[in-house]
C-alpha cells in the first residue's frame, strides 16, 4: 500500500472517530470536522487508486514494448 493511500485511510478513520465523538457529545462543530476529514480521506484514497491504476497501465505498456522489441 502506498504512503498516500495509507494517509488517506488514516484521514477516513480519524474523521469517523471525530464524527462519532461529535455526535456523542452533541458538538456539531467536531461532528462536521469529522465528516469533512472523512470525506477528504475518501477523495485522497480515490486519487491514490487512480494514480496506481495509471502507473500500472504505463508499466504494462512499457513491458509490452520491451517484449515487442526483443
């Protein structure tokens, strides 16, 4: 797992925790911060997945070219 994806997952986990704490304590500000942080983590994770997909596709093309040249 890439560092970017790991950090995104941490954002999601901590965001969920903040959201839960906010709900339990009735602190809407903390709850909202948690929701935002969790959403940010989801976006970051999606971007990391897309980046990994592109890297995989590029590596696949490079490997294909190497085989075609030989």
